[in-house]
C-alpha cells in the first residue's frame, strides 16, 4: 500500500504530546486501530475547591466561597505555538516504503510509550540526534 504523502495531515494526541503525520501514513502504520485513535475518550476529572474568600475589586468587599466539588471531562490536547508545529522526526515501520517525516510534540519518551501501546507494526523514529525503537504493541494471545 503506497502512502499518501501529499494528503492532509492528521494529529493523534496521546498522554504527554501528539504526533502529526499524513493521513495515508497513519492508516498504513496503525491500520484499523487508527480510527479509534482519532476518536479519543475524555477523562473524567473531579476538582475539590476549598472554602475561601474572594475579592473581585481591590479594596472592595469580599465574598465567601463555600467548599464544593465539580467534575468535567478532560480531552487530550497538545501544546502548539505559532512558530512551530512540533519537532520534526523521521519514522519508518514494517511495510512502509522508506522513511517518512512527521512532527512530534512532547518528549521522545512519551512518543515511544504511545507507540509501544498502539502500533501494530514495529516502528522506529529518529530525532535530530538520536534513534529510537523499535516499538510495537504486544498482543495477548
């Protein structure tokens, strides 16, 4: 299967960062699992607020805030700035036709952990100074 290196890019978020690569390459690397990676599950988070006073205007009256808790759903995200879309990496995996450029946010360690739990094919990647891998998801039989 030839990769769609000219196609749109897709960003897959994971704990600690994200990886951006062409859609065709994501389909080739992750196979059918790639579609579930594009539908992340939110994480339920509960926040406890301690009782405190709040002053909205300096020198103004204070109001009491009672102790409370609230919940929300935390969705995967990645940090992005206008100057860079992440660190450029070069990836290769079993069955790929050569090496492919992708962009990574977060650490190489977090990407390795993600690939080790998600990639159905052995995959390696290189940053400017280091080679990583191979990483492959272990399937229980």
